[in-house]
């Protein structure tokens, strides 16, 4: 989907104001200080296969019961086997953990349930009740709108505003794919097949090729290359990357290996990493980068040629590598410096990439929800195809692009949190603002 320009929005909200007000009334507050009714069961962390063609309907529907939503608001809270400090601790719940209360909110001790149907007791004063609200009612209207979800609409209008305000230049283009790992629904797909300079994000497909050869038995002493593999992903080491490229027989052999997987469409592995790190010939798309993260998460990364156990082992090893902390100056554009960066219940597995003219980041984000842990993949690039037009220090251009990528990541986090009825304020105002603009623009266009 292309990001399209449109006329000024200055008079949009005056068109069909009653319809807009009725449709957007739930946007004034996503959460209220009162209990509500969560679903009958907690859905487990999902790693099953799914179809990537499934489209978003904005929000899964849960069946209500008498239970109430709550979230831990202490740094740590003991879940006990009974309503007293004399009872043993079953588990320590971190701040931000979602729970379902099974008893009256007026009691000093509350009986609660957490995922995997574990029940226990917590002190009432350390939890916060809340009521999730629908973000926006696009259900039934998606087919007639030029986007697949509220989030995609919000991102499109965010980008438009940045161009209008000259905070982004027209040559700076966004490519992004976001996929809900639980349902498999694509919730954002903007220029998904645009071929862009891959920079260091190419190191994830290189790792993929290495895993295929390792589990085929073509790498006789994997321990010998363990340090190179870790440094390639953890520290984005170019010398270690080139050692692995050489081990795998060079760029052409890696391309052939990856073509055989039928996962990638735009990926082009053309060159090893030059000594100065300025690699411009290797290419990838947001859809390609997203797809490898989906395969890793669903434990089918090396394909049907191998059994379930080998796929699981390879996937877990790749996740371990993608989770390792790197250099302090290797700052991601998905969680770091966002409004949810301090939330310890949010986990991330990712790989960044930067070279003059492209700033990329792809990964998996896992959040806590009343229905268990939920995850989504996100792959995004900001690219200026003709990087020679970037004036001054390329790192300054990259930092400006990073700022916009982080705002988009915050909106994505808010959308997925709302989708699974999690308590969250980060990114909410941005998402609401641009969702309003999207709906208003659609109503205006429909009235013309």
C-alpha cells in the first residue's frame, strides 16, 4: 500500500460531525477505574502455524464472564496459596503483570487467576482494576476503507502529517509490516514488497542460512563458529559476519540456500560486508524480514526438510541470539527510548540495520495481557533511495528517522495492547489522534 497524499484536514471534523462523534465516543478514554468482565479462559502463548494472508479485524472478540481485569502496580507482588502472609508464595508477579480477579474488589485479599489456570491470592492494595474499552469501531467498514486496521490508518496519517510539517522530506519513505503472532493477522502492510538496502538486517537471513547448513550436518564443528555467530548478531560484527559468509561458500551460495526456502522474495545477497561497513548492494523487503521472524517464532524456521524437534531447537537458538544485549550504542528503534522502554514485562528479540540512506529494524515484541503473553512481529525501514541527497552527517539523518520509527512503534504497542485488553497508556494518544484523522478523512471523501 502506498502512503497517499490528500488535501488539508482543516475542515474535516465539521463534516458529518454527529456521525464522527458517535463513532469516536469510545476514544475519549480507553480505560476506566472500574472492573469489567474478561473472557472465560486465558489463551496460552501461541506458536502454531498460521496463514500470513489473514487480515486484521482490529480486535479479537472475547466472551465475558464474572471475572475482573486488574494489573500489578507494585515492583513485585507475591501470589500466595491463601489469603494471608502465612501462606506459601506460588509465584512472584512483576509490575505490569495482568491478572483476573475472582473476588470482590472491596476485599483486602483477592483470589486471582493468571495464565495456565494458576490461581492464588494477592493483597488488594498492590493491584489496579481497570476496564478496557474498544479503540475504534472499524468492524464492518474495513472493506470500504483503504487500510486493513486502525493501526495502519494511523501510521499513514502520521506520515502524512510529518511530510506536511516538513519534519520528513518526501524522498524519505516508510516500508512496514506488522503481524499478530497469535492470530496470524497482518495488521499493517505499507510498501511491504519494496526492495530496500538491507544494511545489517541481512545478518538474520545469513544466520538462517547457517542454521540450515548446521542442521544438515554440513558444518562439522559448530562450536568453532559459536563466537562468530554471537558477535554477528549481538554486536553486529562485520568481521564475524564475513567469516560466516565465507564458511557458507560466499554470497551466491547463501542466496541459493535462502531461495530454496521459498520464504524470501526481494532478498538479494550480493556482497560480503565491506571493510568500511558501507554495504549498499544487499537488498531485502519489510515482508521478507517479517517472514523470517514469523518462522522463528512459530518454530518452523528451517523448514519441512527437518523434523519438529530440529526446527524447535534452531528457532530457540535464533531467539536466544536475537535477545542478547549488544553494545550500548547499538540502540534499537522498537523499544529503546519509547514510552514503554521501562516496562520490564515487555520482551524484544530484534536486529537493527543502518547504512547511509536506510534505517531498519525488525523483530518480535511480546507483551503481557489478561489472556496470557501475546506477541507481534514488526519490520520497518525508513529509506532514502538516493542517499547522495542526504546532507551532512548520515548519523544525524538516521537519528531523525529513528525518532519517527519509535513513534510508530509506540502506536503499534498501543494497538496490540488494546487488541488484547491490556492496561496501557503508552502510544495511546498518538494512535487515537491519527485514527480520528483517518476516519474523518474517510467520511469526508465518502460525502463528496
